[in-house]
């Protein structure tokens, strides 16, 4: 299989933006093109990710977005769903040999959307599930309850994830929530859906992430430090929550495929850092288990050990994660971008101390993580 | 191009008003038909691509979650691609790239729509942003304006354009009557088309596609697997996709660059220099009969500004130089998320001799096409019987 390299990444500022969606998108894309010194027509193909339901009230999102992404009259496509799929599709387009460079854009302006859960309630089928009032948060609360009960994980351990990630976010200029919090603050915040507390749930953010991918030869030409795409895996769970074991998720098989492709047999040893999608704090612990970064039911011990801290043996979400910045559609591409920056050594103030050779980026969406995707990057 | 990719199976539902099945059941009908056609089982599939129109159409957000089981996608990687009306072509291209990249050997691609459970035009109104363009909303308005732009640009007499569009409508409805899966299966005369009620001038009722329930599934495989599994794969010879600027006034819709460039890329990959002569079948996305005239020009099947003359001369009618939409086209069947993929499935069936009552004798090379967005996107896939 052909190699694909990440040449460069850019992210929009974390704060809510007063720019129009088109200008908001354009700025980040233009910054990327300027950084690599290319014009939009010199890029071979474009893949963008945006959502029709999380898109400022406009359907067929790519119709509106195409101007600002620079992809008009160029080979173009768009994935709907998490933007990590746009990254993977961009890699596929290069690996097929049809194109040498691909520009990937994930975009959303959460501040122009309804509350995320107004929209996630429409994931439920209209006949059986939706009348119960289910949405991503209520589904996550059930998953958390089960997690606490089955493995004896404590609410303090879950709260520690918030403390860690918001603490990391203070060093990342591209995050939305800037706030130092304590375990007591988290536990004392409003119980919005027991046992989930308000501070354990991700915000709703504005975020554009753009990335230039290139074939091996072209990547070496465009940057002296390409980050290589090493593997990916994805998996889908069955639809109805009652048919699933919420603590035994498709993330296991997604990770297994990604590790296999990347030639990783022992992820705990091989992975130097991980960017994990944790819209609800406890999910960082659960996903670490499912990714094989710790044993089953040992997510609580993992956070207690300090291993996942910025200076630990396996830093998780040095960027601050989704708890600090939740541009719903593009958040998966943010994970890949942050992992790439860590490998490049260009993460700035939140650069971790040790050398990063292999990094993991994870994305998920749907009730209790119905869809799961994992990308492995390497130096 | 990377690894060669072949189509080893296609499946479609009976299209139309399908109150008899739930939406997941509708999807499953197409998926099962594709597995039956390919002679493989869901266990053989490495990955799944799904696409439909925006969630607002049927009131389900990210409906691939809902269809995970119906698509037999549980435990498998699934990608969702979407480009409005051209979704069917975009999901096919995603599937082809997936196999071609070497990261999968067999990929199932599924497109669907169940339009009787929602309001398609209400959804399409929201493609246009709410400040400057909303008053031009809805597909008939935009496409009627485009028809007028085209007639004006080339000084085409209104009567001539009217007659040509009526011939396309008559041909497609005749073909639809001959296709057991088509939604509209009724023949009309040229006079009936020309005297049908006005929708938005100059477009009349019989110039417009229906709103259908339907799904389509296509299975792609690598060269090695395709040769092993299938006696007659349809080989993917070329693909192209282009989009234009968002605001309708920013680009010419009479000389439609996205269609011109998308087809050029596909022809180049397929090594086609004279498409009208080399192609045996063209499955053109024709939700409006007038639009097909523009597509015939912009897809390079006749000179620019001359489509009406060619159509009146019978060049694209049954028995003419190039058969267009022997399935009845979009004018007879339009479950939007599936429509572009149906074009490809029909093209694949033609080049593999599986098209039954609508088979064009000896077809070896076929074009499929779809259009979407605010008159913005055009996608083309060419398939052939030989690698």
C-alpha cells in the first residue's frame, strides 16, 4: 500500500466566532494554503466533512461550504458524519494513485446550531426510541451508570478526567473552554442526567480544522517532517441500545483493525500518546479500556496512576480533548491534527516532554459510541 | 488509477410509494438483492458506504445508525458520503477509492430515500441560505431558471426546446413502462407532455421527476476478487466529480463547467475521445427533461447549444446513435439518495448483459451520471465489460 503523509494542519481559534460560516471556514483553509505555499488550484483533490443537521439550519451542507473550502471545480467529495472519515477518505484517494495531494476540511459553527441534544435526539427512530426522550446525553448517562456499577469506577475518577483535560486546555490556544477546575467543582456541578454532571459533558463549539495530505514523494517535497498515516479501523454497533452491551463496544474491533494495519501488537508499549474523543468524561476511561491501553475495568486505576497526564507515560488528550473543545463534526479531525502536531513537535505549549513516534487518534459519535474510528499516525 | 475495481453485484428495490415497508426494510430489500446478485454473503464485505439526502427528508439524523442492521454493517467499518442529488455517484466513488487504495477488497455501497415519509421540497428549500437566495428555493424554480438561461445563451427558439424536451419525456416514460422497478410506468404522447399543466415556466408536469421511495446497493471488488467471484464484472473505467460555487449567479449554468470537467476527467481515465460514438448507453441524471438537453451538451455527447437539434433528429432516442436512460431515468424514478447509484447500477447491468427487458443489445461501455446541490455538483462514472 502507498504511504500518505500529513504535511500541515491548521485550526480555527477556539472561541465562538462572529464571522459568517463561509468566512470562518475560509480563514482556516487559507492559512493552511499559505503555510504550505500552495494555491487552491494546485491541490489535486478536496474532501470536506460537514453535517446537514449541525449546519446553521442549511441542508446539503457542502453546497454552501464549497466556496470557502477552495474545492470548487476540483475533484471533490464530502463525508457526512465525523470528520475523521474525511481524513481516511483523503488517504484513500491518494493511495488509489489518482491524486498526489488532498486538502481535508472539517467544519461546524456550533454557536449557530440548536443544542447538540436537540439534534442527537433525531438519531433515535421516531417510533420506539424517540418518544422516550433519549439523546446522546441520556444514553451516555445510562452507559456511565452501568460502568460505575459493573467495575466499581468512582465518580471521583470520572471527574479527574475533566480536571486533567481542562487543565491541559489552558496551554492550547485552539480550545473553547478555558477554566481551571477541581474534582470538587466537577462533582458539585449540576447533575443534569444522573450520574452525569454538567461539567462532565462537552460544550458546543465552533471549529474548523484543515489538513493537507500528500503522497510519500510529494509529502517529502512539501515538508521536512511529514507525519505518516499508519493504520485505521472503524466499526459500527447495532442500533437499539437494549441489544447492546454498552461496555463492550465496537471500538475493540476498530482498534484491532487499526493496530493490525499499523503492525502494532502491544498498543500499551507502542502508543506514545493518544487523542481520544470523550464528549462525556467517563468515556475517556472506557475508551482507553476498549483501545487496549489498560485492562478491562481498569480505566479508573489508569487515571489514578497519573499515566494519562501530560507528563505521564501515556498522555491522553494533551490538547484538552472534546471536553474543552467540541466542534461536533470536526472533532475527530482535531484529534488527528493534534496527534500529528505532537509527532511533529509543533504542539507549542502543550507539547508533551517525551518524543512521540506513534500516536493514536480516536473519534466516535452516536448513542454510547455506536460508530467508532481509530487512526494511527507515525513519525 | 490504483488497483482495478469491478462491480460484482447490484440490487434495487421496487421504486415508488412504498407504504408496505419501513425505511430499514426498504434498505434491506436492495442490500439483499445485491448479495443475491453477487452470490456472496455479508461476511465477505470489508466495508460499507452509505449515503442519502439530508436528514430532514425523513426526520432521521445520521440515518446510517438506524440502518446499520439492515445494511448488514454491524461490526464493520462504515463511511457516509453525501453531496445532495449527486450522492449516489459520490458514494460509488468512495467505494471505488476504498477498494482501489488497497484497504479493502470488497465494499458494499448503499443509497436510499423514502420520500413519502417527508417533504422533499421543504428540505430543498433549506439548501439555499436564508438571506439572499431563499426566494429562489425549491428544485423546479432553480431548474426552470436554468432552462431559460440556456435557451437565452444559445438563442434556442422556445418551440424547438419545447419539442426536444417533450421527446425526452416521451422516450423516458416509454422506457419506464418497460422497467418493472420504475416508479412511473405510464406512456404519454408528445402532445400530452406539451399540454401538461405548467409547474414553473417553461417546465410542465410531465417534464418533472416523481418523488419516490427506493434504495440501491452496489458491490465493488478488487480485480482479483471480482474475477474469482463474478463471471462478468462491470469494470470501473473512469470517474469524475466537480462542484461549482454556491451562489447561482456566480457561474454560468448554460455552459455547465462542473458537468464538462467531471465528464472530461472520467473520459480521460477511460481513454474515451469520442463519447457519443464510443459509449453504448448513457444513464443521465434527468430530473427535468430540459436539463437532460444541457447534460447531453456538457457531458460532451453533442456540440454545445445543439442538443435540441440532435434530440429532434432522434440521435438519443431508442434505436438512435446513443441510447439514453433505457431505465426510464430520473423522470420515472427519483429516490434522491439512491438515484445516482441507480444510474451506475443500470449502466453496470447494461454492460454485463443483465438489464433484462431494457437491455441494449451488445452494450460494452456505459456512462452513469448524477447532479446535485444548488445546480452545483456533477459526478460521472464509466463502466465497461472489459478491463
